[in-house]
């Protein structure tokens, strides 16, 4: 399964544009947990950016935004969460089999 973060906006001429970021399979569970927590607690989410130079120096961007998640398909979210949990369990089982050999 693939999971992507999609950001959408519109231009001055009302043309929709978007950018998509793939979320690594190892981050699926954490990402879903974060979204569920934000939904359940009805708290705002702050988005910021961090610039990291080649030398490893970090600098926070001057751009920041705040928004709230809202569920448009709660059963669908639950199903996605269950799929990710099942996938994690299968991966761990396979890893245990490999370690035991």
C-alpha cells in the first residue's frame, strides 16, 4: 500500500494545483496515529518547514500555517488504520521467522 500527503490550493485564476509527498511505509503507522490524535482531540495542527544545509545546520523557515483535520469518511479511516496494523503484524511475523532460522 502507498500513502501520500497531498497539499492542494488554487491560483488567482481558480486553477487547482497540488503537490504530493510519498510517506515511507515505515512511517505509515506513526502518520495515521498522528492524524487520529489530532482528529480525536480536535486540536489545531501547525505546519512549518525546516531548512537543513549540507553541513547539517538547521534553520526554521519563516512560513507557518495552522489548520484542523476533519474526517470526511470515519469508517474509511478506521479501515486504513486496520490495514496498516495488519501489514505491520505480517512484517513483524516474517522478520521473526527470518531471525529464528
